[in-house]
C-alpha cells in the first residue's frame, strides 16, 4: 500500500511547485523553474517523513548451488589407488575446477572423522561413511546443497550401514567407486562375543563370527587360546565361495582375575591378507556376584531400561521389586536403586539408613522431596521442590569419576529431556556431576551426580531415561552410551573399595596401534573418598621384558595417564603408590593390535555405492568415468541456483543525511530568492 502514499506525495509536491512557479513569474524571478523545482523537492522529502516514515528495500541475491566433494581418506583407498593416486587426484581436481564456474564446490575428507581442510591424504585408520553423510546434511541441510559427490571404496568399519541410515538428505548423491570390485580370497574372524565379567566356577560362552570368500574347500579349525594353552577348537569346513558361520566355545571360569583369550583361524592357501585371522578378548572372573536391588514406587519403563542395561553383566544379580513388596531388611543387597522413592505411601527412609548400603536415587513424580531431604546424612544433598517440568541434560566434560565412551557428547546432545519435580539442587563439595541441567547451564545445576563417602550415593534428578535408550538406538543404532552411563554408575556404587583402595581402570583392554592408550587410577581414603595427594607411578612391560616407567598426572581427585601410541603386542602394567604409610599396587594386562581396521576387508563394495546413489537419486561412476559427472550434475534440473529475497526496512528518521538534504534544498531556494530579488 506504500505506493498510494508515494503518489500522494508526488501530487502534493508538484502542486506546491506549480504554485511557487506562478508566484515567481508574477514577481519576475529570473528562473522560476529552479525555485519551483527546489520547493517541490523540499515538500516531497518532507511529506515522505510523514506519509512513508520507513522505506522497504528488497534485494535479490543469487546463491550458487553447493557441490560437496566427500573424499574417503582412509588407508584402504590409498591401497586401492596405488600408483594411480596422482592421476585420480588430477581428474578430481579438474572436475572440481570445471564445476566451480557454476557451483560453489566444497571439499571434505573423511575417515573415522570428517576433515574440512584436507583431502587426498590417505592416512585415516577407519571409515565411517554414515557419519560423513550425517555431517554433510547437518552442516548444509538448510543451505542450497545441490549435490554430494561421494568418492570411496564403499568399505565402512565404523558407524551404521549408510544404506539404512535415516537421513533427510534431499540432494542427489553421486558415488565414485574406487578400487577393484573383484573379490579376493580371504577368511577372517569378523566379530567376537563374550561377557565382560563372569562369576568364578561358572561356565560361559565365547562366540566368533567367521566369514570366508573364495575359500571353497577350506578345511581346518577355529582355535581359542589363553597364553600358550589351547582351550578348544571347532572344525570349520567351507563349502561355498561366500561363506559365514558362527562358532561357539564353552569355557570354565576356574580362576579369579582378568583372562586374555585369543581366537584364531589358520589362513587359507593363497590368502594375502591374514591380519584379520585373529581376535583378542578379555573376560574378568569375579569371585562372587553382587546383588543389585531395583525398587520402585510403581511399575515404570525406567526400571526395565536399567535392568536391560545390567542384564549382560554376569557379575550382577539383579532383583526388581515394587515398594509394597519391600523386604524387612536390605542388608543382603550390595547396591539399592530407588526409583520414585521415598514417597508418601512408602517412606522407607529408616530402612535405607539402617541398611548402610550404597543407594542410587532416581526421582520421579512420586518422590517426596521432603522425605528425601531428611536423608541428608546419606545423600549430603539438598533439593528444592518444584512443579513437574522438563529439563534437557548437558554432559559435563570435566566429569572424571569414571571413563565413558568418547562419543558421549554427540550422543547425549540428541537425547530428549527428563521430567523433574525438583528445582535447585545443592550438591556437596567433591560431588562428581555427570550431567547438568541445560536450562541452568550458567549455574551448573546438577542433573545426574554421585559422590564417594562412607556410603557412596548417586542421584538422577528426573525420570525418562528409558527414552534415552530409545533415542540412542534410533540415532546411533545401539544403546552403548546410555547403558555405559548406567553400568558405570552402578559399578561406582558397588565397588568393594575397602578391599581395593587403589585401582587402575582401562576404557578397554584391546587397542589399535593407531590410537593412544590411556589409563586412569583411583585412590580412596578411610572414608571412601577419592584423593590423589600422593604421587602414583606405573610400569609397562612388553612380552620381551622391556619396561618403561611413567608417572600419573593428577586430574580433579583422580589420576590419568595418556601413554600415546604403542606398537602391537601384549603388555602388562603394575601401578603403585604410598599413602598414610601403606604401599598399594594394582596390575593388569592389555593388548595392542597391529591390525588396522582398513585391512579387515579388501576390495570395493560396488553394490553398496550403487544402492546409495539410487536411494538419493544420483548416479554411479568408477574412477575411469569421473569426467562424466560434470554432465550429470549440470543437466540435473534439481541442481539449480537459489534466489534469496532479502527485505530491509529503513526508517528515514534514523538517517541524518536525509534531513541534511532537506535543509540543503530549502537553504538553496532561500539564497536564490535573496540574490535574485536583491537585484
């Protein structure tokens, strides 16, 4: 509607100018057209301030489509290209240069991570195609992403299968297949399975998946060893060119401690890649199972989620009860998980204090905050009641009570909120906070915390952790991170710390020779509180008897040590410290595999890349036909520029130069009149 005011301003200003023109002609002004024009402009600009106080300026910006080149930088691609790597790089750079005339070409490299600043450097120890595509969609999803060029051999060994990945990628994907699709003779142990902990004198199962290609006629056995002793073998006969089978061993846990088992399958005749014919695994044999009681105010899906997370650990015996079936004494249990308790219907405060057992309180809508505050001699925590509300969990990167998976940040960022019935939480000094409340990030209000002491305790201030397991499975195809948070919290509470004041913990016992090995150590005082006052050292010895000594670094109230990358082999460690006149030691074993993930499989997976290009409406080419991608992309009607319209509102009142123009025009007319009339 602004045009009406513009027309009105023009008509009025022209009328004012005409009136001045007629008056100046009667006065015999030498140039009446000039004075009338100046008056018209003064009236016009002044009327705009009244009728059109703001100007709406519209600008159209043409945004070129983005063509994202995802280059696989893993070692297997370098091996597949071989001497052709220089020619391949030249062809890809020529394609990018031609596309740059019409498109905004972005180059990314990927392997186990995405690199936005380097391509054609084939050093990555693993391949995660799904993560690279997810990063592309996340980074350019709201921009004009015209096409994605995925250059890879199609062999992924981390992350989910990209073909079944739920990804809102609306741009066409063009796959460049690198390497030879011809299968090679290979027999390998692809996966191994065993419980991390078992009870002494119990029998447990170890399973292995064996995959063979082009090994028809192979006849041998799969072996399991501990040290030099062969504990069992399973005959293996391959009758087809594409073969897979699971084999199982039943072992006896006769001796407590950490046991290192090795699964091997002899190589086939003519097999070139034998690095994948072996798998190492560790099983800890504990002397007794620990009794875990999960007690809830009412049936709740959180209870089943916690039970499922603990079900794979042989060292725990889990009992689930509701509060109305509470036993008279709780002393038979090593850890108590109280969901929605204490409540008004089931106070149970006296029983918890009398049991003198570690407790994990999980608050729900049934929790009585007042009764929970009455247990401060147990929890040492004060909570303020509040109405039911949702709070997003924010991972605390400074948490160091125990080790968690490296991808915990990316996983928990996608978790839904928990439901809370408490407000501010005042935790005691020295408490370890795993998650804080995102809405209270400035104050770092705890959401999931735990503390050592004469009786260790933990508090999860909200309910709904069952949703976390579902969301992790939806986004990451598993429950590893959420389950590990639950398991480590229970392990934190159930540790028999009085018998083992000094312990060393490894995130895992099998490492790659491409990653840094790290250790953590914990020292407890007489009150079961973590301290790191004394120095702590560790000695690492390899299979040849060579020893290297290190000193732990202090981190918070624990010890940490990053030992860097080690060569393949079996190593033993002995850690020691002295505290209050007593010497403490802890020892164990770990293995470093010199078997890169990129050597687990060989050849290119053309079917996967072809299916990916079909799924995302793109195309499939080999390295010989890279140049043809130019025509495919330029003739794709979906890859086109995007016109963005930007509208800007300009208030004339805020523009000082505008008033200066009006003043200049009015002054000019006045001076001309003075000059001409004075003659």
